[in-house]
C-alpha cells in the first residue's frame, strides 16, 4: 500500500499545502517558490513537498513528507533530504512527516549519537499523526482542503463509530460552503484516502450516495427548482416592501426582479 499512496502524494496533497502549514504547523509565512529535491546519489525518489518560505526567522525550506505506513528508516531519509536542501538551496530546513497510516506511529523522529565533543549528532524533525487530530477541531475551521483528511482523523472515534463515522465525514464535506466542483475534488481525495483505513465495500456504499447528490445538484431540473424557490422568496420580499411604501427602483435593486414584474404585484 505504501507505494500506491506515496506515488500519488503530490497530486492528492498539492492543494492542501497552505492549510497544512497554517493549521498543523502554525507557521506565519509567505510562500515564495516550490523546490524540488531528488535523491540522485542514494535513491531515485522525489520529495513530496518543499517550499521556500519567508518567516519571522528569515527564509527557510518547509519540507513535508507523507507516510501511509511506518518506515524504520525514515530518520535516515529525512536527514539526507535535510542535507540536500542545505547544499542545493542554502536554506535551513523545517521538516515534517505527516503520518496518515492505519497503525500507531512507530517511527523515530530523531537521530543522535555522542562520541565526544568532536563527534556528535543531534537531529530531529516533527511527526504529525493525522489519526490523533480530532474531527471536531477541523470542522470548526475554514481549512476546507483538510476536510479530505477527515476519514483518517480521530482514530478512537473512527474505530468506535465505524461506517457511521465515514458517513459523518462525507456529510460534512457535502455541506462545505464552496462551489460544487471544489467539493467534488475534496470528496474524491477523501475517497482515495479512505482506502487506508476503511474497507472497499464501505467506501463504495458511502461515497456513491454523495456523488449521486452531486449529480442531482448539477442537473438542470435541480437548478430550475432552486431558481424558482429564490424567485418566490424575492416576490415575497417585494410584496412586503411595496406594502411598506418603498420605491420600485429600490425594490428592483434589492430583489433583482424586473421593474415591470414588481409593478404587476401592485395590482
């Protein structure tokens, strides 16, 4: 499973980078450029995300890696990335591993040794376990791109509620105050990521319903029903404003109804 998810990480998480840095890391930053590091020397593998950013401590390289399984060699990989970043871009690295796996985190976040004053190493980076993040903490924010991660969050609640938890996540995404295309993108990513912790049949059952709702919302009939409902509201408001003696021009401006149609309401 690791290879499947690691290959697509950049595509899945590309829109989340800003929300991850703002919410998970609490960084006050200005993103300048996206950097690329490849382990040409040791292993053919691209880093997931590296951004040159300006912070209150100067320019840094924010490096984010995503893991769907534990990797005992993660500290060595991260240290090699750190050295590559410093050598190629002359930037201090701020490094984070975002763990989205089903199991508990079993990876170390440091490498150190001490063979005396001239031979020491004390290297650390941050690991964020998405399963430890509370569902309620995220839905109280407007970091909507992070809603794709909801199915992987709140591990204890997820285990307790099972399929009901996934249904709750999908309903929450469906109600996001964004346009339908953006919501479909978030749902699509949530569906892919759900495969890490939920069974295929559960995912298909839950997500098929929300996609059906999206198709209904996109239909011309649905749009006509909504438009009709909005017009009826506008007419009701116009009648009240006419009764209150408001000028027709002003009513037309408020309700967006044609002036001729408002005049007919006076009869």
